[in-house]
């Protein structure tokens, strides 16, 4: 029985080591050539471009790896049909031992490129310079399929604010082929223009890495499609209600309105937050929560305790926030609801001691006992594993 336990323990250890080793080797780049390797997204793309168009996006690239213990010289070459050119961000460079380098790849299709399907490829060659000239040490390559179309369409996508003003940001234009998204144009100026093949497309606008607008559309041959993406770079990132009840009763004292304004764009002047309140679907109140002479870039967390002037009634209350900038409506929040007169089942609600209405009392920590239980259980499991490993090691030794 002891031997069986020992063999089982060795099996667990071997399996763990095997998984670790397979994870390490699984992360190595493909297409290795003597310690030199080439990876990247170029070969995974499906290119469809009309005559007289070009593609330039950071989503199309190759990555070169020098897995040797010496520096290498790398020369990049391309193979394309007449009228097509691959544009590389680097074509001859040194790659340090253990280093890597990303090379972006653009595609230019001239007006006289032959329509049809073509194979395009990029090759990285490593070489050394000697007395007899250049000696090729190794090479790796990737190939992709390019379809050149005879007729194209022009797309202009722009990021604009709610009042139609240009907004700087990242724009990505992607073509949808067989349900897959393939990026065809990229810009960091807030405007992107590209000659594309007719079909289905998606344009998206990003600010500070967050996607704030997106639109899907179709374009036909010889059409010039203009897409304005309305970017609300200032918005309510969080909005919620915390009902506060009088101590010893189910009587609602006030609703704490908690919200965060996120400004990704730039400081703006004269910002105001308005709270709209409805009861059973009908608007009953409008309250100005805060007026700011300047709303700075970043996050601003605010809160407000609300009680109806006529007191709470049994029914459903709706709460919605509105942000005005320069006396114009800029954005609104989703509506949150609070039902009054039903048994209080809200875990985040707070009991308000008599005489302390209007003071914000933090709710008790949720599930504190459960968290401590799992912490103890996890610690116990770690101790058991350590003891078992020590016992197996002692049996193997003696």
C-alpha cells in the first residue's frame, strides 16, 4: 500500500513537471530556424483590396526572435505580384541575442495591379559579414492570400462630439468577411479614410483605450460612404442607489445617490448634474445635484441624499442622471429604480438610527464570514499539500 501511495505521488509530481514544461515550449514562436524564429499575424489575415488602394494598420505584423546567444543581422525581403508592394517599418537591422523585434507590414495596390487572387510573402534572413562577403545563416518566412478587386469604394470615418465637433482619438475600420473581422485601416487623429472593396464594415472610435462608439454599415462599388461616430467622451461611469432606513423600522429615510463622472477628453467649463425622479412612471421632481465651473479630465466621484418633498409613498421610484455642459444636454445615465413599501431585501441598505437622518452611514461588510471561512480553508489546504510532499520526499530518501 505504501508503494502504491509513493508511485501515485511520483505520478502527480511528474504530471506537474510535464505540464510546466509543455507550457514553456508551447509559448515558443513557430517557424524556428536554428534559434531564429518568425511569428506574427501576417499569415492569418485575409486581404481583399481594390485597385488603387492601400492598407496600413498595427494589426498586420511579424515578430522576429533571436533565441541564440549571439547577435544577428536581419534582412527582410518580400515577394508580391506586379503592382503590389509590401511596406515594412524595418528591412535591415541588428537583433541582439535573446532579443525580439516587431515589424509592421503595409500593403499598397496600384491602379494597374491585376485583379484576382495572389500569394504575397515576407522573408527574414539572418546573415553575417565576413571577408568573402555576406553569408546567409538562416531564414524564416510567412505567406498570405491577397485578392485584388477591380472596383472599390471610399470610406471616411470621423469621431465627433455630441455637437458635431471633431474629437481626436483612435479609429479602427474593419471589414467583415465570413463573420470574421479584419482590420483594413487605422488612425490616431480621429479621422480615417480608406479605399476598400465593397462589402460589410465596422468603424469604431476609442479614447484612452476605451471603445466609445461603433457603427456597422455596407458600402457598394464606387460609393463614397461617410460615417460620423458620436463619441461621448464624458459619461457616467457608475450610478447606483443605497436606500437608508430608520432604525428598528422598515421606513425609508432617504436614498443615497452615488455616481462617478469620467472625463476622457479634456477639461470643460460649466458642467451641471441634474437628477430626474419619477413615481410610477410619471416625472415628479428635478433636482440640480452639483454645478462645476470646470470639470477636469479624470474621474469625479459624487453623492447626494435624496428625500421627496412630499415624503415617500408606496410605489416605484425611478432615478436618472443628466449631465449638462455649457447649458446643453451632453449625456444621461441609465435609469435605476427603487420600490418603496415592500419588505426590505436590499443587502446594501443601511439602518439609520433615530435622529441621524441625512448622515451617510456605510453598510456592513457583505459576506465577511464567508470570506474568512474560505481564507482558513485555503490556508489549511496549502499546509496539507506541503506535508504530503515532505512525506513523499522522506519515503523516497529512506
